[in-house]
C-alpha cells in the first residue's frame, strides 16, 4: 500500500485497544503537527500560489481532524494529554537532505511529509480493519481516505518543484529508509509507535 514495503502487523491494534486514551491523544497531536507542517511550508514558500492554495486546504483539514479527535476524547470522558514526542518522525527528519537549492530543500520537505502521511494512512487502514470498536473503525476508515489524498498531494508537488532531484529515485530511497526504521515501531499505542 502506498509503496510502503513493510505493513503494520495487525496485532498492533491489540496494543492500541489496551489504551484508547493514549492513541487518541497521540493522534490528536499528530493532526495538530500536520496542520503546523502545512502552515510552515506555506510560510516558507508563499510565492508558490498553487502550493499555498493546496496546503491551506490540507492545513484546514488537519485542524478539523484535530478537532474531531479532540471531540472523541471529550465524548468518551477521556483526558486529552500533553503533546507526545514522535520518535518515528524524528528519525525520518534525520534522513532529510539539508543541502542543495531552495527548491531541492522544498522537495525533501515534501517527501518527508508524504512519507508521514503514507504511514499514517497505512496505520489508519490497519485500525479501521481490526479495531473492535465500530465507531473508531469507521472514524479511521474515513481518515485513511483523507491521508491518502495528502500523501499524493505532497508527492505531486515534490515532482513539480524539484530542480535537480530525481524524485522517483529519491522517493525509493525514502521508502528504503522508512523500511529500515519502521521495524522498531508498532509496539506502542501511538499512531507511529
């Protein structure tokens, strides 16, 4: 799915179900960070009108997802916890190339964003197909579809704005790197954990 080489073991959902409050809190913060990422990309690339327009929509959608998850937490009488560190995202960040032209840097940031969206989409699919709670199963199915759209948007803009980057080749490198680190995850009740 989405070019990812290693699928999440469905047994991860058993870990998630042991602490729904934790997965929902972590998920809410992931959505907030995704909105912030889109806004940051807008701020750094304001002259790229098509990108700005697309990312405004993504930022709005991500903040709406944040609200939806936060509302779920409240409806279930759970506590919205403090922001969590996302080790998976931090490891991906280390792989980003920091040299090259401004557009090359944008391309890397877009590929980084696409990778996070791709894995989130895959995790939401696993949740939607395996979680016993019907409300959460439908919730994650709906979000899976949205995340897939974000993934393709980021990847498409990486191809559009790359100056000296073979995006298909670089995306394969991202996939290989992600495969090497994802084996360390799927052991916690967090979206990427």
